[in-house]
């Protein structure tokens, strides 16, 4: 089975621009989650999509948004880029079972390295 | 909310010696816990996961972790370190919130393996 793929792998943008990152989950997985990784803040949860609906959201400003398509592929968008948005953005997919007894496992893609100048 | 604390930001071992990476968790119910590894400029790879089926969990590449409820710990061990084990390791808890499960990461432990 192919793993999680993310495109592009590297991206350079300037402040004020917007960017769209793409994630293709493992076949059969219906949940896609996004995480931001920076040296200062570590790994932080952005949001999760399941069956085209945002099911969970982290503490990020509204400039960060996402969506999921009917084939479970997901995109995240960051508008009005700031220098502090420079980070590795990781996408993870899982089957999507939820709840306190869930044993769902998230599998990560290689990430998109975004640099904001 | 659940959380994990990784007690060491850096661990250095010699090749062939045991590895111990420490993690404590905080949870109001029986958690799902994971260890992930990240090699430089790579994504995260799942090493192992605990989901209450067995307290001693075996993972890939010879790693294992033991869930100890009395100590709220989930330490990662390996009997003999290899140079290829040098990487950053994350202890992770799955938190149920808002209708879905999200992962909460520890701050990471950088493992250095020396000859």
C-alpha cells in the first residue's frame, strides 16, 4: 500500500502571500490530520478532517484553513503568510475511528517544508 | 486534556549499549500512547503503540515500551543501540476531543549514538 504523500515537499513564499499544501492519505483512510512542526513550539495539531467535515481544530488563527474532498485527499491553506509560519507541515492519515477507546493509528507523510521570507 | 512529558531532551549512548527514553503521561482515563521516531528531514514513523491490550509493547527495530499505570510512565527501551537509531523520538498520547482524536506530542528526545 502506498503511504501518505504530500506535495510540494518544499515551498518558499514571501510575507503576505498565501499557500496551499496538499495531502493524499493511505488508500481506505478517511481521516486526515494536519500538524505544524517548528523548533520553538514543537509539533502542534492544526485540524482533522473526516468524511469532508472538520472534526477537530487546534489553537491556530483563522488564516489557517483546510478542506477534504470526497476521495479523502486534503488541502490546507494559509493566507497572509507571516515569518512565523515557516515550519514543517505534516499530514497524517488514519482509518478514522474515534472515541476514548479508539485505537486508531495515524500514519505520517514526509511533510512540506514552508519557508516564508 | 491529556498530556505527555519527555524527561530528557537529549540522550547519548554508545553503540551496543542499552537505550532508555523516558516518558510520563497524564490522563483521566486509560490512554492510547505511541512512540514515533523522526530522522533528519523526514516525516514521523510509528515505532509502537499501547492500546491496553498488553502492558509490554514490542515495536519495530527492536524497540519496546512498558505501560506502568502506577508510575504513569511509558518508557521506550532497546537492548542494544545501533548507529541508525540516532534520531528524534516523540512520546505521543491520543486525546479524544471535539468528536475526534488528536495527537498531543511530547517535546521530543534527541538520541545520539556514538561509536
